[in-house]
C-alpha cells in the first residue's frame, strides 16, 4: 500500500457465551472489548502502523446514525464507539445484520485534518461491502483525508445479479461445490401448504428474534415429535431458539402446496446441533420462559422461544423481571410448580446458550445424537409426502396486562383486559381481526385485534393487541373458571383462570309465622264404655286470636278425622262409644297456614265402666 502500514484488531462480542454453546468455550476467557482493543491498537501504533482498524463482532441496534450517536456508554455498542482510543482510525462492525455508514467526532482529533471516525456495517449475507478510503501523508503518516461508502455487491436480494465480475479461479471452485450441492440439496423432502416464516419487522425483511413465528413453532414441534419415543426421552415439550433459524422455509414452486428440498431444510438449521432431552419441573419451565427477557446489557433484550404444540402460557409484558409468567398449560391442564415434564432442546440451548441457563440445570439430560436437520428430514418423510404440512398460525403465548381490580369477581361484573401478542408478523401470516373470550364454548366477551408491527429493533412480541372485555353471567356460580382467548382464524386458544365469588342468596326469607296453641277437651268428662258417645272439641289460637286452617284428630284405634277450623278457631268431632274402659289417646295435629306455625298435642280420654 505504497508504504502505508495498516493494522487490524479483531474482537468478538462480550456476549459470546450467550451466542455459542458455553460447553465449547470453557477454556476461552472473554475480556472487555474496549480495554483489549486500546491495548492492541497501542501496540500496533508502536510497531509502526499508520492506520488501525477495529473489526468487531458487535453492532448497533439501529441503522440511524443519530440514534447510534445517542447510544450511552453503558450500552454494548455505545461503549465501543465512545470508548476506543484515538489510535483506532475506523470501526467496522457487524452482529446486528444492519447496514449503516456513519462517522462521529473524536475529541482527540480536533487538530487533525480528519476529525471524525468511520463507524460502519455492511448488513448481512454479503450483499454489501464497506469501503473506507484513507489518504495518508507519506512523510508524517497522518491521515489527511477519508472517504467512506457502502458498495452494493448485488442488484436485488433473492434472486440477485452480481454488480462486479467474479474472480475466475474462485468462481471455478464455487461452481464445482455448488454443482455437487445442488444435486444433494435438490432432494425433495415433502410438501408444505404455506410458507413458514421467522418473525419480521414492519419492512417484511428484517428478522425480529423477539417475535413468535410459525417457523420457530414448527421446528419445536418437529423436535418434540422426533424425541417422543421412549428411547429418545418421551418428550412432551420442545423449545427452539430464534437465532438457530437462519432462513425462512418457503418451498419450491409457483403455488402452494410447494415442495421443501434438503437444501432449504439445511438453510433453516445449518449448525448440526443434536437434540438433548431432559426433565424440567414446572418451576423450571417458568424460569425458562422468564429468561426470554434477557439480562441487562444483552445484545437483544428479548428472545422468543419457538414452542411445540399443546404448550401455552399467559404473561404480563409490564411485570418486573422474573414475574412475567402468569400461567402455563400443557394440553389444557394447568402446570404446577412441582410437576415434572420431559423436554427437548438443541445442544446449544441445552448448554445454557442465549442466557437460557435453566436448560443447563435439567435433570437426567441425555444427548440423543439425533441432529436437528435429520429430525426435519424424518418429519417431512412422515407427515409431508401424502399431504402437505399446514401452517399453524396459532399463538403459543398471549400477553395480558392484569387490570387494577384483578382478583375475585362477582356475577354480573365486567372485566376489562389488555391483550397483546395475538399476531404473527411476517408477510402473508394469517391474523385475527377479533378475539373471543369463552367459557365452556360460550362467548362471554370479545375484542377487536389491531396488528401493528414493529418498525425497528430491538424486537419484542407485542404485535396484535386488543382491549377486550367479558361480562360474568348474573347466574354464574362461585368458583374458578377457565377463560379461553380464542382467535377464530388463527386457531389461537390460550386459557387462563379467573375466580368468581359465590353469589349472595337473593331468595327472600320466609315470613315469620306466629306460634299456635291447641286446646283439647271432651264431653262427657268420664264417658261410659259401650254407652256414651264422646264429643272432642279442639280450639286453636295464635297470639290470642282464633287460628284458621285444618286439624287432624286421630283417636286411638279409630280413623283420623280431618276438620276445617271455623271462624272461632274451633273444630268438633263426635266419636262412637268406646268398647272397653281405660285411657284412650287422642293426637291432634294443626297443619298451620302462611301466618301461623303448625303444632301438635296429645290428649287423654278416661273411659269408665
């Protein structure tokens, strides 16, 4: 370079142990980027370098230069931009897959010809090239001029046309490799009934690793199926990390159903991870879901796990760290803290990758030796050769901000709920325009769904919001009710439990009845056996007034007489002479009425010879 010496400092993100399998870097120490860069740049300058360029696998969360300039020194990328020394002449970055071409003033360069340092990134997948042209004074070695550009290497993205001629020697090597790979990669695996996408931002192309996706859930479903046999762990649940999905699965052909090839499957999962099965408690499952909200300082604040079919959960996006998860269910049944489940993840997650530390604590962990790509191949052979695999647009997770009055409700109450995470976000993904709130299939409320996709990173999973409300029926009995949030088009069905208080008894109390008094006498006082007929006189009174109603007079050994009391509260019955002398029992029952209590007395007639 005409005598100009250029030194390069290479650095990786300080979150390396989150992004690769921790088990693979146990002997590597990750140190502070700024301190290590400044020390290396000082050494390079001391050894005669005129220009020092930092190549760092860390990047900005935005492609807007003003937003990058405003990053605080406490952020990953802001600390680099603001913290590297004056010896570093340019920062070439990556990691976040964004394209930006910025330059920022350096305080120590105020007396130089060039006062701003380039901070650039070429985006992703080799579509662009960062070009930085330095002009250097040959006598002093000082940079006296600088020009920076982003050079598009292609016209278009997929498909694309190269903007520059290829080096023929390299092209020959590539062509031979592609020819062989095309033969192997063209092998059809099966058909899909629609495209399986990763989550996207509003522009439809930028990946959002914080969003739930049809592809993430499909891969998790494949891995649960692949390890559902007894010899592979009888998996009930599987999870998939979004960073392990490197391409959408769109199939080949003009219209759906389209054919999935081996190459397309390999592009989705190119890392050859194996599937690891383990046992996790309900409490550990909750911890795993909480770990989607990444630690402070992580390059992505939220990573959405793909989840196999049957596992759903409800979360509060506004809750403090560690308190987001409200309820989890498997096949409709609530998961308790001490319940134990067979869970499968790839070997990256199993080692605690992406800060999902709880997976590394799973009991009875066993590496099946079954690769994630082979699981895809086998799944399509099983389910996609005779019928196309349908796209499942249902949400495994729904956000719900608990209302201030959340607790035990009463029959007739209306409950307002703020829901989120109701929609997938890729172009062509099916979404709901409304959701229903149902109990035992009966709709108790609904809400309109508004799907507004994020326009910029960092990504989260709140697309698809609804202010929904439900009204508890007036006749609802007290107890716990399972309320299901249902999307009629996507098939979303996420259930939560709410409590209803036992309704007060509104039946009016029975009127208070007055007590009754029965007086019984007979004539003659001493009837003679076989001779005297006996008159039995019954008087019933209540609170000093004659009672009304019926009395039943039962004479021992005789039939019962039912008599209506007259207006004086009296009833009289004449019975034939008694055949034998002795004491004769008489039982008088007053049946009462709506104002008077019933009563019963016994009376004795002494019959003589």
